């Protein structure tokens, strides 16, 4: 009886003897993130009325491809909505504000009974509260499903989940496609963008590989993306679904992961496919079975876009051009952000420029530092570190509270530039949280971490003693990092990179890695031709 039906993207239905649970169902015809993202492959052939007759709906986080308000506001009266408890109430408040009722918050790692016969669910949030993403662990009639969706669990967290489930994970779903506006919205030359996409694609695969190797589920499933882009202004982003782009489909991911970890059982599923947890039998959805990720894809997307054109018109109509008060609203918004967290503001320490196009726009600078936030509507900064170019109608949706900053960023309806080209996690964190409890939780986490535990690594002929945990989000570097170029340690959780000699984060604004060299680099031998001969460590042997 226990079975999992894949609903497309990150959606699941888990059927047990005494209950039915949906997880992150996404069916909105308007897609998500200002009409930018759409379900891929499409899932609107599934019987939504039948699916919504569920006892429970679990929603992992407030990204709009997981928190589909068009679904959650039409649930039957007996259905209860389960969400993780995060440091801020913003997720819960957003649901309640939309009219979603019967919400229950799950305490991290605490079992919540789904029936009276031993079935349960728990939420497993990412280690750092900078990201409000959670995996969902469901045990139904004795079978365990670890649904990681967007959450980047550490290996230790995944192993703990397996232990909590009784030492066996029957299914583990893992995100293998990026959900990022970098590098595709940035003003890079084409060859630089292609290189960065390829690096992030392989980095994502390697991170998943290490997580699955550490956990050893019975079945691993690439999951939770990618979406496709149907708006004519965004259709070019579909190019990144092709190798070596940042949005690989589940078949591409399965092929790479199977080749690199052949001892693990992998499978990819399409909307409507049903997996029997007891027997392992798969009942393929007949409509989805006709879909191909490769043959006729452009024509498929053309038909899909034509079918959703009226829905996209409604998205644009719901975001009118801003009025003459727009600059004042912008100033008030950032003035409020400047009061929320001295900890964040000190670590931002930079000027961001907003080039706002359309009626009542302009070039506006915001200086964020230890002195707060200062808005200059004349844009007189000589060298802003970040520059965002965005249409006024989309920015106005953020400033008026219709959407969150992260919704705008994920919509890809903007372009960006950084100089120097270093990610500032505190700037993005301030924007996406924009509330004091969430920011305070990040500060408490980062200032309260035990930095004494250390490990020793070899790199480039030298040995280094470093802090065991990444200064950014706490990833265990003993299992979640690689050395590149002989001198740089790259954390696989979020791709932050640290110079092993200095500890400096070389690609983002972050606290330094604690590091100390234990011995001098081994001498480089020189062949008669003058070419250097690599030692064994540099060869990776």
C-alpha cells in the first residue's frame, strides 16, 4: 500500500494505509516568481481535485515553487498544513495572510505523528539560519522517505536522519539543478558565464554525490528542478538546461551521478509516476511518458508558452507601473532595513546601486554599513560594489510587500554587476529576510559557533591545520570540501572558497577560515626539459 507519486518539480504524494500527505505541490498556471518559472515537464494533466483530498500538506519553505498559494487556499476543511518552524514567523504569517488555515509548525528534528500507528514526519532545517530551507523526513507504514527538496543538508544531518528513521532510507530525493540568479543574470562575457555555469553545475553534482555516498539510501532521486521559462523576455534562460548549463534536467543529473557512483541505485521520475515503496515497482504516468527532454523540446516549449500566454498577461497586469511617490517608497524601505541589524550592516559595508527603468525610475544608491542605510537618489557614488538593473514595476512589487526580495531575484527579471566580483552574503541575506528575528538568529549562530575543533589537510605539498566547519554556514569540511589549484579550499555546500595560506574567502564576503600551515611546501622537482614534475599530492594520488 505505501507509495510515492511524483507530482513534478519538488511535489510528492505519499499514500499510507491511514493517511495521504502532499509535499510542496506546485500547480499554479502563473508559475512562480512573477511568472518566470514554470513546471517542467508540465504537470497540469494530473487530477488536482483528487490530489487535494489529502489529510496533510507539508510545505518546506516559502519559495513560490514550493508554497503554491493557488493550491493551499483551496484545500478541503479537514486538511492540515505542516510547515517547519523557522526563527522568524514570516513564513507562517505569509500563509495566514493569504487565507491558509489549519497551520501546524513542526519543531526541527521532532517527530510529529501522522497517524496513531507509528507514522510520522519531521523537518530538518539547513544548519545555518541564513537559509530558511528544510528537508522533510517522512516515515509511512515503516518506510522512510527523506525529501531534501532545496535544503542543502550536511552529511552529518543526512546520516542523523537515516539513524532517526531506523537505519534505512528507502527513498532520498535531492536537488541537482541550481536555483540561482548567478551567473546568468550577471554582466559577464559569454565565455566567463559559460565557465561559471559549468563549474556550478559540476559543483552541485559533486555535493549531491558526497551526500548520497555518506547516506547510502536504497534509492536516490534527482529532484526539485529545473523549471522552464515561458515569458518571451526570459526564454533565453532555457539554454542553460543544456550541458554544461546551470539547470540540468533529472536525466542529465542521473547520468552523471550514475557514472560517478555506479554502486548506488538512481532513478528519475516524471509527473504522475508512482513508486510502490514495498515492492519497488514503478507505474509510469502515460501522459508524462510521451515527454522527451531532448526530442522536440523547442516545439514543446513553444506550445507550452502559447498555452500560458494569457496567464503571463495577468502577471504583468498585476504589477502596474509605479507612481510619482516611487522614490520616496524606495527610500523608506531601505531606511527601515538600515535599522534591523548592525551585525549585518557592518559586514555589508558597501554601496549598492539600483538602476530602475521605466516611469518614475532613476539611478539610486544605497550605502549600507555600520552607520545604517543612506539613500542617495542622485547616485553620486563613484564605484558602487553591486549594481542591479530592474524594471520599476517589478521592484515596486517588493517595496509594496506583494513579493519578497528573493522572489524578485529568483524571477531573473533583473541584471546585476559586481566590482569586485565577490558575493556578499550579508547583503542578500538582509534583503531576503528583511526582519529582525531572522537576522538576529543568523548573528547568534555565527557568533556562537565553536571554532576550536580543527582538522589537518594536505594541499600543494603542504599540510594545513584548519577549522573543521565552514565559516559561512557550518558545513563539515572534513567531508564537504575539496582542494582546488593546490592552495584553495572550496566548500561544496555553497561553493565558498578560501585561501589556505591566509584564510581569506576569495569569492564572497565571509568571515575568514582559521588556518595554519604545519610544514613548508615540498620542493618542486624539475625535469630536464624544464617542465615541473608534480608530486603525489598534486596528482591527487
